[in-house]
C-alpha cells in the first residue's frame, strides 16, 4: 500500500474515501494530531513513527504514558489492535519491530 517517498495515513470518510498519504518532502512541517478519546490519535502517531522509521528517518517520541513503548518489540495482532487499521483501509498492517533506543 506504500507509495514511493510517502507514508500511508489511511482512508477518509470512515474507510470509504480516498487513500491519504504523507509525502516525505512535506514531512518537515509542523503537525497536530488532535481528537477525542478513542479516535485514533495514538494509532496515527504510531503509523507516522513506523513509517518514518521504515524509511530510515530517525524518530524521537516523548511518550510520557508509555503508549508507544512497544514499537521496539514485535507484537501480536489482536482484534482490538487491527480494528482501526481495517476501518481506515490500512490493508497491509501487521506486527513488526522497529529499532529503538531508550
């Protein structure tokens, strides 16, 4: 699902709209991820961190609550973890590990 030089972010309109990608040449701009509880903010940040890491871009996250601490270990794809990726059209989502430094 990846396009060269971009990170797949999801599909608009509850999984029925167009595919949305972040072009890496625009990734040096400021961004804001905001929303109510349970809307996918942490998942969005995880997708961005994983996408940058997969493309060799160093990622720094200030993770006070530890929600992203599992990025260094390959996890299990449990139902509640794959529900959101399916909703937004992230077809090739799977459990992977990424290099981390604590």
